[in-house]
C-alpha cells in the first residue's frame, strides 16, 4: 500500500480526530523522513520501516487526541517525539512540552520542531522530577516511560498549578499488576480501550488524577 494512503486511511479511521487529514498526513510523512534520517545515529526507535512507523508511532499517538484535554500538554519521556509531536501536529492550538532526559534525543526534538515549523512545541531536556514548568498543564501524557506508580511519583508536580489536570499513561495490555501497586493518592478515573488502525495489539489509556491526602 502507498504510504500516504496508509496514513490517510488510518487517520480517517480514528473516531473523534478533527483535523485536516490531507495536511496532517503530509506533515506526518515529513516527520517520518526526519526520524529515518536521524535514527541511525541517535537510535530514536527500534521501528525501522516507514510502514511500521505509520501504525506503531503516528496512529498509535493520535488515537489519544480525542481523550486529551488541552491546551497545555506535557509529554514525559518523549524519546523520538511520541506521542507529543503527532499531537502537536494534529492540534496546533495546543501548547505541547516535550520532556526528555537524553541529550541526543532532545536535540532531535528541537530540530524536528524547527523543520516541521511547530511553534506550539517546546523541549525541556532533563529528568522529569527536576523539570519545573512555568505554563499551566492540563494533561500529562506518557508512552512506555515507566510503571504507573513511577510515572505518577516522578511527574505529579507538573500539575501543581492546575488541580483539574489529569495524567494519561499509554499502555498495551490491561495493566492489572501496575494498578494494584498504585498509591492511594493516585486515583484512576477511567481506563479507555483504544483501537489503533492497522494494529492488532491491544492499547489502553489509563486516566489518573493526583489527589494528595487520599
């Protein structure tokens, strides 16, 4: 299948994704080209083919958009920019902060934001527990960063300026054991099963709120 058609068909199949599919697919293809260009030296992802990147990175990131509250988004452990950059491309009205501890990956994120002309992205290089964000955050999201407990423990301060802020952890299988290990102050609001077009593997979004004193 033509890569552009694969991408457009996938975008059209995501419920609630209100975006210009033609424009968005064009930007995402440029993003994939950048990943391929940098991947050899920066090891951004183990996914090597553009066809797999469409499904496992672009569409996998974008199925979260209908479940996110903006406009302030923080992507913890962004790596090669997932899910933050696809989210920023789909929602140019949102401000997305990419948090990444690895210096080389952070350099890629800065270059990607520049080449893709994304003024709504900012990059913060460092360990998340040491990052202080000046802007209000509405959603903190992470994909494959860590366990739920560690993700929440290290990231909870990002929502200090907004008591309505929520955390979304992107998971594969239903994370039974991780849920059992969560501290009482981390309250699971809901778990959403999502379908990534073209991907057979299971995906879940765990929506959590930080309620100290629980």
